[in-house]
């Protein structure tokens, strides 16, 4: 499942650099995660790096993009091709 940043985002920039897929960028008001690039760090790390560094604890599962670990792995492989 791709992740999303909630309205609790404080625009601290902490999540941008650790994202291995460059899926995080500044939106109109807060940072946003491109669900088509987000693999929850599958293929790179054991757990989502953005969630680890977020001081506002505002990154959660995106309800519109349910994905299994196998689907996240396939997305990772496609992004790396």
C-alpha cells in the first residue's frame, strides 16, 4: 500500500531525502507522496524511511492504494528497470 502524508504535516523536509524512490515532493500546502512511486521502501529498506524520520508522525497508509508486499516488490522492480 502506498503511503500518504496527512494534514498534520509541518513541512519540516525530513521525509524528502530518505525516500529512495524520490516519491515525496512539495504539494500546494504540504508535502505529498506520489502513490505510483511509493513502494513503502520495499526493495530498499526493511521499513518506510519517511515514517521513521517524520517528527509529526503524519505518514500513514493511503486508503486508495491497497497493495500487497508482492505488488510493492513488482512496483519496485518496474521503477528500477
